[in-house]
C-alpha cells in the first residue's frame, strides 16, 4: 500500500499549493472510479473519498465494506442505508470543518454537482491537477501495463489458431476475450469493445466487431488490449485468412511498419508530440497514402485508454520520462479496407522501451 500513500503525499503538497483543505472524489456507478481508485486502491461502483492534510477517508455502503477493507489503506466508513454521495460529503464537510475543497469536474454528474454546490464550501475543479499527477507512471503501474500487454499478446496468438473463413468478427472478439481470461486478464478495456474489422470494414478506424463473417483472402485489423490490476494495454495487429487477395495491403503494411518503427526510434524525453507524429506522417505521405491517415499517431493510457500526452499535429508539449504512450499509424482506403499497427511504449531516460514486444509486428497470413 506504500504507493497509495506516496500518491496521497504528492496530492497533499498540491492541495497546500492551492490552499485547499481537501480533495473530494465520488465514484457513482463507475463514474469517477478512476481517480477514486488511484488514491485509495478501491475499485467498486460506489464510494466517496475525502483526503485532507491529515486524514484520508473512504466511505462506501455495506455491499463493498469488506472489499474496501481488503484493498484500501484508507480510513473506512460505512454509509448508512439511503445515504447518497452528496449526503456523505455534507456530513464529512461538517465533521472535518472543510471550507475550500477540490473536486474532479471531469467525472462528476451535473446533478451531484448541483447538490454539492449548495454546501457552504468553496469548490475548485482539480481534474487537471489530478491528470498531471497520474501522467507519470510509477514502477508498479509500469509492471501492470507490461503484464497487460503480455496477456494481450498471448491471447491474440492463441485466438488466431481458431480463425476460419465464415467466422464472425464478433465471434473472434469473444474468443480473444476468453483467452485473456485464461491468462488472468480482467477484460479487454474498461470502456468500449475491441475492434475487429475485416475486408472493406477495415477502412473503419473504429470498426467495432460486428456480425460480418470473415472470408478467405480478406485482411483483418484487430485493435484490442487487456486489463491487469486495473491497468490496460492497447495493441493493433493485422492478419489475413490465407494469402491476402488485395496484394497492395502488403505494401501498405510495409509502409506502416517503417512509419511506426522510425517514429518509435525517435521517442525520448524532451521531444515534442507533434514532431513524432510528423515523422510517421511524412513517411506515409511520401508513399502516396497521406490522405488516408487522418488520426493522431498515438496517445497515453493506463487506467483510462486515452490519456495525455498525445502524438498528434495539435500536441505541442514535450514527452517526459515515465510517460507511457502508443504509436499507431494507420492507412484506411474507403471501399477497399485499411490497416493499423500499434504498440505500447515507455519513455525512458535515454529513449523508449516497447512494452508490447511479446507480439511480433509482422502481417500474419493464416494457413487454412
């Protein structure tokens, strides 16, 4: 539990700088759970977390008190039957004599905020402060992300052994999910289903797994990950059922491989996100596919699948040691299909480490 207290220690320093008495976090049916978990270690669907300069309180109802006691070092309180989060906050504000409090404006419902605004408290949105703290991944977080990537790699390779012409995209998605569970993964992503897009559907960058059947000769893009210890991985790979019918997609994959690896080789502390994006984008443009790469090159992730920093034309900030980020160039041709190649990287003192190295980057032709 030392990592929780280390996070709370940094949080308290930030609260002191802002002259705030406390941070109030609410997890309501998983809305707001990420930051509540980050500072408490508790992962449920209902909680109120209040962290002051000398106390750290986790209040939840009787359904979760045993779970909370086993997973969180915070002072545990059991909410009374019928006591909602706003009532709990009101009670703790009075008991602790709080006057100026931070809250997570990015993960609080409007109705709950209206109730909180009626309290005799001066509120300050601290969502950006929390996001900035969560950006740097500690050794424990990195180990969990690495394990999540390893699980995803093993699950994908196992699932490919089952693929046959006529199998539905959604069926393959469920097989990958089952293989993740066999390897002790906790699911695919916290929010959203995996992408399995075959044939012409692979031109959809976010083509969720559908009822479409995968046919002989079609290229298939799979964008997925796994969860381990609440942390996620994010990987994209491509394969075909037998020899790929449209041979240009082999050229496209080669272009993506060059763009990906050249950009990844430039990752290090101090580089600007948009400059890394430009490296890959220029390679794709020189190959004649510039108009078919419309999204940013990458994003950070962890407890959430999309976090800052970013690799995109609009991101002008520097990368830092401890950032975890994807590199995922893609080419999508409407009416024909597309491919994307994505891996997870840790920014180190001298460069970057591929956390998803257990999964080969090659385009796989399945022998059927």
